[in-house]
C-alpha cells in the first residue's frame, strides 16, 4: 500500500484555511524589521519560522497577533483581513499566542492561569462579557481548563501557585492556557526556551500529539533545530527581515544559504539534523 503523502504536500499553503501574510513590511523609524514577507501557516499543520537573533521573527509574530500595526502588507486569517484588527478580535476568531518570556500570573494557581485562556477567547471584542458572563460560561471555562491541563499532564499541580513551578512546568502551563482557549491557530514564540534536552523532546511530542488530535495549526518561532526537525511540516527562514529560504525541515537544515545566515551565531545543530 502506498504511504500517505507528508502533510506539507497535501496542503495548498497559500489558499488553505489559516494564517496568510502578504508582503508584510514593518518599519521602526528608518529601520526595516520585516521586509515584504509573504508566508502562510495553514490549519492542521505545523509551520516553523527561524532565523538568527534580530531577524524579525518576533516582530512578525507581533504583527500577526495585533501587538503592532504593519507599515504595509496584509495579515489574513481564514480569509478575514485582520491587518488592523485589535488583539481581542484576533483571539475571538481563533488566534492564540505564547511568548518568548513566560507570562503567567505567579500569584494565581495553575488552574486559574489556564482558565484565563478560555476567558480571553470568550471576551472577544466586548469587555462587558468579562464583567457579566452568560449562564453556563463559568462551567465552560472550568471544563476547558481541566481538559487542557489533562492534555498537558499538569492536573496533579492544578492548585499550586504558578510562581513556585519550574521552567518546564511553567511552559506546560502556558501551553495549557493557550489550548484552553480552543484556538484554531497557536503562535508559539520559542516555547522550548529554558528547557533541557529531555524536556524539549517531551514538549515536541506533546505538540505533535495536540495537532494530530485537535487539527489545530501552529506557527512556531524556535532556535532549537531538533524541535524544528521533529515537529514542523514546513519552515520559513528570515535574515535581516527578509525571507531567504523556505521548505521542509530537511531542505532547510541542509541549505548552504541557511548555514551562512547562522554563521557566527550559536550552535544550532545543523550538522546533526541535516
């Protein structure tokens, strides 16, 4: 029997449901941080975004999540133009995000932190829904949080204060919070940062299982090439704000152009995964 085609070969990336970035330009004064970037992150697929420090990766994430406004270009999600939409609108439509620096409320419990993911999605574009929750929403938030904690294997310390957890545990709480929001696309900004090798492997396995079971899409910025090689269906490479290469991880990791872009930066293990 013929083996199924890899996910990246089954997806028309530019026309598939999900996130589409068209000729994105972001300038800060006279500095161009992102220069006419076009890329896509389909639902049901894991898309990588890599590049040296300062390449424009997090700036691209900020434009996708609504934290900053592009200078030019468009950001669309499932066909809806979100270029100038607020963050709450994007969350309501199904885009969630984690950050390079873990952003949890240390004084709250794990459960309370995870519940915030669902509450943010429910709030949508109307702040009044946070003040006057509809009947049944509290039960929905509780159920979503319990399901997300179970998926991430953190139910055993649901009542622990987030500030007392290890880095690895806090990364799982942050992921559970995003999963509780029932988002269709997650923007993960260096989610393995601060994790050791075994924790990174376990985290990669968890993300792969989440995508397989839920069908969500992930756009991930990551420096750990073992995570990119083991998780992504397709990867884009930025350097000085410009797209210099794209392809499946094996193509990316064996590219001389990519190697040159990383030359002089930290060891990314390109030889091991090429």
